[in-house]
C-alpha cells in the first residue's frame, strides 16, 4: 500500500533527540527518505538503528551554526537520494534569556542556532526547490514566539524571528510552488523541559504530537499550504 510520502526526501535538523527524532521517525513511517542532522553523530547512528530502514536513512553530523556544514548537508542528501523535497528546521537552543543577566555568550549561541541556523538551512535548499517549482520548508518555532515570558526574553525573541522569517518567506514564495510552514509547539516533554523547575506538575505535549503536525502539513496536496500551526497542551 502506498504511503503519503513515498519517494520524498526530507532533511531534519536537531534530529538527535526529542522533537527532531520523533519527526524523523514519523516521516520515515510515511515512506520518506530521511536525512538525520545534528552535532552528535553517534546519537544519530543510534536513532538510525531504531528506525531500522537502512536504505531510507542517512546520518550527517552537522553544526547548523556553520554555513559550510549546512551546505554540505544538503549536498550529501541530494547525492544520496536526489531532490530534497522537505527541509525541517528543528535544531533549537533555549539558554539564559533574561536581558538583565547579560549572558552574551548564551545569547550568541541562541541567535546562531535558532535564527542563523534556520536561514542557512533555507538557503541551502531553496534555489533547487524554486527551479523545480516544488518543495516544503518547515520551521519549528514555539508558542514563545507569540508571547514573551519574563525569564525567556531572548529565547522568545529568536522564536518571534522564526515566525517572521516563515511569514515573510511564504509571501516571497507565492506562486512558486514552494511551500512553507511554521509550527509552534507549547511545552513538550523533552530532556530540556523535564529539567525545568517552572513546568513541574504540568501535562506536556509528546514529541510525536509535533511530528504528526509536520506530517499533516507536508502531506497536503500541492495546492494546499498550511502556513502556521500552533499546538498547546490543554
């Protein structure tokens, strides 16, 4: 029986844990070839073994803060599977975010990963997508891109930026056949959130909830563009 994404190829950044791992697994279940990208190459290999579809998985250790790394990721994916149909910008960092604390090092890291990493990813695949007149960019933002939390000022700023990039890109790509989707999760049960003292006792989303939203967006007919999805726990 044919699956929704048979013949498609997707790149997922931040694929070594949490939401990224779940996205990679769900895309593979739907028939896609999936390129796993993250800094931890050993962890990527472990996840590839869990997925257990050797001919449909490629692991590429990647630092999204380095444009050369991201460009190389796209080239290796294209060499292995042909055209890249889906690019999921999922790599993310939540660091010290109060402006009053002045943790410039953390700010730089968040900006490099959460904003510049997204732009590098888009840049690496968009020219080919535009030439083909098809493709899908999925940016994982956050509900922190809708409302600023006092303790997360800088992090929220990066996620506002991801939503702005997504909204602007959607306008730039009108009538090109290339689609873009911004997905904004609320608190998700990940290693990061489980250590947060601010979220104790609150029911969180599961990573697979976000992964299913990605599949929903990218599996729509070519004339349907799901621009933005906001997902929060009840």
